């Protein structure tokens, strides 16, 4: 049995302070954004303090123009952009179908770094989504097939019964390649128009450099980007 909610809300101390001491961004941070984002991502992967380097907030807008945000996992970083996979009938899938733009945040707090992204979103190919689905652990595949993401359900027991039914359809001896992706499975590529590198600094004088798209080239084409240092 889970513990109930706390009797009183936690007290937030408005005077609490953490000193940010990230490495300053040099004047050599110019050109195209991909080399810099890729470098930071690799350094986050190598940092044992960062539990999930690919954790990425995806913000979309609903039918009323109100923002909606959640965390997903970044599954590909390429010259084209940032790729993640999800149920296309989920809330974010429906929102992206109506308004194909998103904002992303990759936050590596122990390193005092974050990457902020804004750009147009387009679906990946069905083949790419299926390839990634086939690479997932079998348990994740089964759970994806069982869940109608973002839809209401009566109880946790009902959800677990749906999982059990899918487990029975795909015996444990089956290879992950034998579990087909559901028709609602898909991927999304965010093609950035803006990429910002942010580094936390003392006294909240954070370091910020933004790459703004000026041409049609990809994230590795320096001719298609302009860099500007921003005030914190």
C-alpha cells in the first residue's frame, strides 16, 4: 500500500542558493550547432553524475494554444535534428499533428549545462520507427502495445491485465524481432531553427550562446547559422 499524500505541503525556502560553476563558453563557439551539441552529449554520457543523459523535455501546444510539456528520451542526434519515438495518438502526437512545432530542453544539471531547441517537427519514416521498435527490450515492446497512451483507464489493475494479455500473445521465448510495432507507433524529427547552449555561472550571470538558422542547411552546415551571445 502506498503512503498517502503529505498532510502539509513542503516548505520552499526562497533563500536557498546553489552556486553554479560551469565552464564558460569561449569565443570559439561559432559555426554550426551540431558539433557543440554532440560534444556536450558525449560528455554527459561519460559523466557518472548524469543518470539519464537523453532525458529531454518536449513542449508542444494544445488546440487552445496552451503549452504542454513532458519528458521523453532522445533517441537520435544527427545533422537533421533531434529524434524521439512515441505513440502517435498520445497527447503530444495529436498536438504535433495539429501544430508541428516543438521546444526541447536537455538539462544536465550536475554539469551546469542545458541545451534549448525550437523548431519544426516532422514524422520519421515508418521503416525508421519500426527499426527502433525492434531494438527495444521485449518488456517495453509489450507495454507499448498494451497502453493506449494518454487515454484514461479505470485502475492500475486494468492496465496490468492488458499487459498480461499482450504477454500471452507474445511468449517470453519470442525474439524482440517477433513483436510487431503497433499501428500507433511513430517517430518525430525536430529540425531546429534555434539552438541555445546554456551554462550556469556564479551570481546567476549564466553564459548563453544561441545559434539561429539563416539558411536551409542542416545542423552541421556553418553557412546556415548565425551565433549570438545572450545576456542571462
